[in-house]
C-alpha cells in the first residue's frame, strides 16, 4: 500500500499522483487518459482508458511433449480456459501427435468461445472469440436451471418408461451444464483480471462471485441428476412399483425445492427461502424410506438405490445452500 497526499490545483481540482511502477506496468504514456469509476462502496477504480492492455494478450503455452495423456491435457486446457487466458497454444518439438489434435478439437467443442485459429505441424493455437457482454450471467444461470430441471424430469421418467436412451440424454445434457458453469468461471476470472470489463457490463466483483457460487450449486445438482439417471438405468428391471413410487415422490419433492430456491433467489425473497429450508427435513425422511426399502433387494440393486436416495437428498441440501445464500446476501 502507498499513501498519496491529496493536492489542490487551480483552486477547485483535487489531484493525486499515480504510482510510477503501476503506470509503467499499464503502459500509460504522457497525455494518455485513464478511467475513474466510483464503486458501490465509494472507493475509486482507476484503469487505463479501454481497459488493461496486457489482458488482451494473455497467452498460456502448453508443451505437448509434457502431456501425460488425453485426460491430463484436457484438464490443463479447461484450467487455462477457466483462468481466463485469451489465447492457448500447444507447441511440440516433434509433429503434434494425432491424440493431441483430437483432444484439442474435443476441447474446442466442449467449451464456449474457443476457436482454433492456427494449426501447423508443430503448433496449435486457440483464441477466445466471445464478448462477455453477449452472454449476461443471469441468462446463463436461467439456461442452467432450465437444463437441469429437464434432466431431473427425465431421470424420474426412466423408471416408468424403462428407456435407456433417456439415461444417455440426461448425461449428455449434464455436459452442457458443465460448459455453462465453466463459462461463468471464466468470465469471473476475466473480470477480476480486468475490472474495466466488469464496468462495461455493470458488474462489481462481489456480484461476479455471487453468480459463480450459484452456478456451482446448479452444476452440482446437475451432477447428481446424471447420477440418478445412471443408477436408475441399472435397476429398471429389478425393482417393484412401490419402490418406484417412493423414488418418484422424493425426486419430485426435491425438484420442487430446487425450483423454489431459484425462485426465491430471483425474487430476493428471504421469507420464501426460509420456508424452503424447513422442507429439507421432510425430503431427508423420504430418502430414508428409499434406503429402508433397499434392504429388501440384492447387493447391486441396494447400492444403486442408495446412490439414488443420496443424490435426491443432496439436491435438497444444495437447494438449501442456495436459500441460505439468499438470506445472508439480501439481508
């Protein structure tokens, strides 16, 4: 921290000097302009006009020779994406192997905004082409909620319809939820590294964190929904109608809690959030009934039923986390 004395010039203008190291780092020259933004807490944000220049050129380089396998490379690429790098390069001392190219292509299709802009025998270059203002966080969260809700409805239908194709469809949509969550994580990183972008879309750092936390809750519920679908597909021919009824009742109740928690967040309604929290204990009792019923079956079926009950319970608990957030934040 550096202390700067406020001076008066011209009888009415208050001025302070800017730290020399910061000026050089930002590439500010004589007669350049800076943007001064008043924050919600009355602090001032000072950035070069047009935003941080170096942020546009944030590049992450990976050496293909150091990649252990496809999974490790994919995790590295997702990490760079979420961290907000504008450009990702894969370089190799030898011609890039086909599995590396296939993994990079799969990654570019998996995430939003990354396009391969250059490809040679030894290099692959991807660049972010997405404008953060094009996909407001609220719209992304709304889309995530709609997808997870439809996943949950279909996971409930699997037991009645015995349709294995629904299992694959639910799991496919879970990947869509993941990529939207990664997008929010990425945009949050970009806005933290360049506050000027956050100003352009009228968002403060606190709101960025809020959106990320909510998207994380929805993404986790999506994971548990896919888990319900997978385990339902394994036992559709081994459980009776009474067990199916118990699962459907608990799952529908959990989905209702999830919907209401999203509604409480949108309406900023702390009283609705409190009422929802009171419902979670009822859901836990319903899940215990499923677990008790599972004791009548063989080991494989009982384990699958236990996973289903746990994921239904976790759906309610994650929804409760969202309700607690609503109360804490809006109070």
